[in-house]
């Protein structure tokens, strides 16, 4: 698919959208309205793959990564076109979302804030924040979904600096005092628009190395937003702490977790071990030992689930010199041995 073909598809209505457009007064009985759709999904929707099937009922407005991602290692970025003429639904999710207004305008609710979105606006929403989009018109809205693991990797290993997005991430993931959103007003910036269309095309066409290209596009998108719009964006209820140093502490742990000790961490930042322990507890809600253990176990679980690397080597890769020590620790954390965990994941 080319960019021109994609733009045509974005403007074409799906059967779902036509049904909702024709029944604007039937929102009170929306489930019966949805079930009444008997026509098949037409070619434009099949070709783009940007529209999702109807979200299952009974989720209580909480959407988790498995609904949208095929697997952490396989797909960490997903583009979804928001259905037009659909009623707003208050929900939250456990991943990051970038809501991009390709064309049009609509209102959205984010916690207690009622906001008006316009062409070119790009809204970053973190996990756990209740929000809804009232796209009851022609507007073309693209939702860029990014897993928390992927976003974390971008912050600590790619951006590697104290900036608005890094502070936003740390505040929302490691603190209860959060900012609900950031809105970048790009005013139809063509470079931003083309970059987001390219993201869509990479997902649709899935040419060789398309995941690498999507990763590169996301990083460039965040870089452009910071470079050109950081000073003019809307950030509500900013609660800045010692963001710069907090970021540096967490980034240092991310890069040195294999052999890091609390004493080494404290010495690097010129603190006592007791002060660093208290500081880390404030940032993450965990002790140094708890935080380091969670970090190592999550990496081990991901490697067991998605690679064929031997158990002994996985243990060594995350900082365990003894295979027996790694197996005991993993079993205590997850309730099963690394080998059993891998077998269960693949059977499932």
C-alpha cells in the first residue's frame, strides 16, 4: 500500500461507522446496535488493518495489552484508527497511548478535564488514566499504542536525558502523583503527519525489518515533539519533584543492574546507602533489593518466553553467577522453575 492509498482508506467508512452514523440517537442501546451489524467487513478495512473488531463486553472499561498486542517481543507498537460516530466510553489501559488528530476536531474527557482536540494535536496518555474520546463526527483519529516495556526502553536507553516526556514517564510509572496527559499542538505539521502515516504503512505492509522501522519512527516522532513543541505543549497539574536526579538514578540502575549494589549506587550519586535507599523507596515504592529483583525477573521471564537462550546463560545475563541461585530465585518469585515457566508459556 502507498501513502496515497492509505489516505483514501482513512477517509472511507467501515460498516461499523456507517451503522453508528445512521443510528446517532440509539446510543442508549449501543450493544444491540453493534450486534445488529450483519454485513461483512469491506475491502478498505481489510486492507488497512487499522480498525479493531468490537471490544468484548464485560471488561469494566479496563483494557490490557493482550487485547491489542500479539506479544511483547513480537509487537510493542500498534496503530489503531478510532471508529467515527461512536459514543464515548470511559476506559483506562495498562499501556501508553498517543492520540493523533489527523483531520477534524472532537472533544475528549481525561479524568476531570474536558478538552477540545484539533487537527495536528497529539495527546500522550499514560497507563491507568480514565479517559474517553467523543468522535461523533467525520474526524480521522489515529491511536498509537506503545507497551509500557517499550516506552520504558525508549526513555532509559534511547532518549537518555531529562526532558518533559522522561519526567512524565517517571511520574506516572514510579509515583502516585501523576500528570494525566500532555498535548502537543503541531498545527498540522507535515513532517509529523508524514511520520505517522509511515508508521501506519510499516504496520500494514510489514515489509522486511518493519518493526525496526516502526521503532525508529517512534523515536523520531518523540524527538520532533520535544524539539519543536516542548515549550508550547499543555501539561496539567505539573508536580515536578527532583525529576532530573530521579531520572538519572533509575537510568543508572537500568544500565548497571547486572552487578549493581546499593552501596555502589549510593557512592555514584554521593549519598549514603541509607539516604539512597530512602530516596529509591520514594521514587518507586520499593526497596533497592525489591526493585532490582523485579527488574531481573521480568527480563528473565521475557527471555524465557521469547527466545531459546539456555537457562544458565539467561541467569548469567541478568547478573547471577550461579545457575542454582538463579533457579531458586526465579522459582521463589514466579512459583515455578525457569524451565517449567518456558514450557508453560509455549504450551499456552
